[in-house]
């Protein structure tokens, strides 16, 4: 590996590290919000859970939980790429 290629690789590893950090922060925020919405729904009475507002809270928590899955996968893939490229360097 020549000097120029090594510099490019180092830059990519740094960018991957930044992306992984951002992805982790976003994932934690989405998971926290999903938990808050789930708790909000769980603390409603059965009557309010069945209401339009209760159903909207439940749906929002499920959508947030679903959104966290690809974010978690992306975070894992970014970390893996960073590890592999760091090992090559």
C-alpha cells in the first residue's frame, strides 16, 4: 500500500468513525423516544388506550421501534467497516 492510498484509507476510517458515532446517537434517541411513547401508552387506562389518541401513541411507538432496527444494523455495519479498514491500515 503506497503513501497516498494509506492517506485515503485513514480519511475513510475517520469518516466511518464519525458516521458510526452519529448513527449511534440517532439510534439511542429513537430508542428512547420509542420507550417514552410505549410508557405513555401503557400508563393510559384501557378506555384511553382504545381511543384515537391512544391508538396514535401506540402506532407511533411501534413505528419508532421499527425504525430503530435498520439504524442498529447500519451502526453495526459502520463499526464493522471501520474495524476492517483499521486492520488493513
